[in-house]
C-alpha cells in the first residue's frame, strides 16, 4: 500500500537512477492545499504502483500558485511503464477534485554532485530550486559548470550558515542543471541573497566565472515547502 510521510527525501540515495522534477500551476494558495489533499487521497486509495518507484514528494511554491513534484525512480524504464498503466487514471481523479490544473513541465534528470554539511541534523525549513538553462545540449558543459560552482563554494571563507545542502542534477537532454538546495528557513535564503555580491556568494573570480559561463542562457530561483511525502508501506 501507499503510506504518507513527513520525512524529507534523501537526495543522495544510491538506488535512485532517474529523479524526475515537474511543476503544476494551480493558481492560488487555497488550490495548492486542495491539490495536495487530492493527490494524497488519490494515491493512498491505491496500491503503490511499482517497486521501482522509491518515493514521491510534493512541494508548495512560495509564489502561492505552483506545486513541484519530485519522484525517485530506479530507472527511466520503470517510469515509462507507470506512465502507460497508472499515471492517467490518477491525474484524472485529481483533475476531477481540482479542475483547471496546468501541468507545465516534466524534467528528466540524473544527480551529478551533492554538497552536504557533515553532521548537520537540522530539518530543512525551505527548499530552494535553482533551474539553470544553457544554449543547446552539451553534457560536458553541464558538468563543468557544476564543478565550477563547487570550486566557488569551496573558496568561500564564511559560507552562509543557513544553507544545509545542495544537490545538483543534470537534465538528460543536456540543456539544464537543477540544484535542489536545503535551507534552514526561507529567511535564511533571503538574507543570503541580500549579502554582498551577485546573489549567494562573494564577489570573487570564482563566482564571476560561474555567472559568466559560456552558453549560460539564464536561471530562475524558487522557494518551496515540503507538503507531502508518499512512500511504499
């Protein structure tokens, strides 16, 4: 069966071969809440769909209009089997409960590198998603840019204490990088953005290199709260 959990997902779980991120636009904070409840009711009324789905988590956007979905699949083939047999009936039931949901994007990724503070036992109070887009597919560029970010982070003498972890994912189409970052609170992230320099990080040569990387098209930063976790019982 399907069981609800409040525990945040482990982004470094080795069995996760195909992490997927998707975004729904639902319109208002009230509809965010209604949609989360509809997802929970739909999934909890059914058996867990596949042993290769390791976890499914929903997040409410601080913009009051969006939901982010993060699913941990063992393989992309397992997701395709689910899509063909179980996905539509679940979406239909959710759409009946909350009509008018816009499904904006499904991103297929692989986790590339993670940075975690050793011994940090804090529970994240805010999830920050940094979505970076490049001009055209180039897997080598994706990874080189992430490596440059880690070089810049390691050059920081006094990193902001509110940051807990960063998990960088590269899209399978070679065009995007997604950083799933855990923060102590939304305010800690806001304070870090307001620090000297362009965003998080000092005004150093390492961060300048990151921000002016050849082929870097643009990026967005979004804050979320973990609203629902679903796992096999």
